[in-house]
């Protein structure tokens, strides 16, 4: 009996010794030495990117600013930027989407000119009748085409086409130059230095700018008006 107790005590001491040396960590799932510094160091992710900041740099990181980015043209562009923000660890609660609707643009335009001679005769006709025109920039399959007027709705463009038809002008049509779309301006009201650095890394956002002063027109509405004006 004493021999059995002696052997059991010996085995128990051996197990305790093995455990305290960490030999059984992988078997038991318990760490004999706890969460020691070497263990924490081994768990670091990209430790070479860690930097110690002096007081001035730390203050700069903590400084907050209100920034706006955009406008982003359309909902697809917004979704793409949202994915980039999520990837950068910028929560949706840190920004606001200031949305505005941009109306489509329709035009009274000529048919695509089949040759230079036909194009020249049309230019001479419109100049003689004092009708302003400009050339359509694209798409390639529509060039060369003249645009005689631009309108904010298809109905208005059709009315203008009818008026020109009354002047015996032929070879004209209504075409859509720009579809209606949404404009999105993203506002980060309290962006600290870390967030600002992440935002600069998202190329789709473009250059940020300080938020307008209180009482200024809504940025998205201003962007929509600017975009509509440039379309004309």
C-alpha cells in the first residue's frame, strides 16, 4: 500500500513539474506561465508600424475637424466608398450622407453627320438663321453631332424640337445627354487625426475640404446646382 502511495505521489509531482515548465500547455490548453510578455509580443500584428508619438504629434492626432468629401456621382459610387470606409475601420456613425437629386439633361441635337460636306452645310444654315450650336463631345458613335439647345426635361426638349420643326429645320432629334442621378457629399463632423489619415488613403473620396460655416447652403444642393450648370 505504501508503495502504491509513493508511486502515485511521484507521478503527481512529475505532472506538476511538467505543467510548471509549460510542457503540457498544448495538451491542457492552459498556460502555466500565464499571458507573459513574450507571448504578447508574439501575438503582435505588424509591430514595425508602431510609432511613439511626442507631445506635439499626439496633440495633432487628437485634434478634430469637420471635413466634407464629394460629390460622389450616383449610388454605385457611394456603395463603393462605403466599402472602403468599412475596410479602413471608419464606422458609419462617424459620417453623414448629404444627398441631393440631380435632374437629367436632354437636348435638341442633329443627327450624326455622315460627311464633312453635310456638316459644313448645316453650320452655314444655323449661322444664317442665328441659331447657336455646339458640338457633342461624345460618345464616339455619335460624333460629329451638333447640340442646338439643352433642357431640364424630355418634355421641354420635345417642345423645343417642335418649335424648330415649325421653322422647316430637319434632321433634328431629342437625345438624353445625362440621366437623372443622386449626388452624395459625405460629412465627417468630428474627424480626428487618425481618421483624417485614413480618409486621405481612400482615393475615391478625392480631396477633402472644411465644412461650410453654419447657415451656408447645403453642400449637396450646391453641388447639384453646380453639376446642372456645367451640364448646360
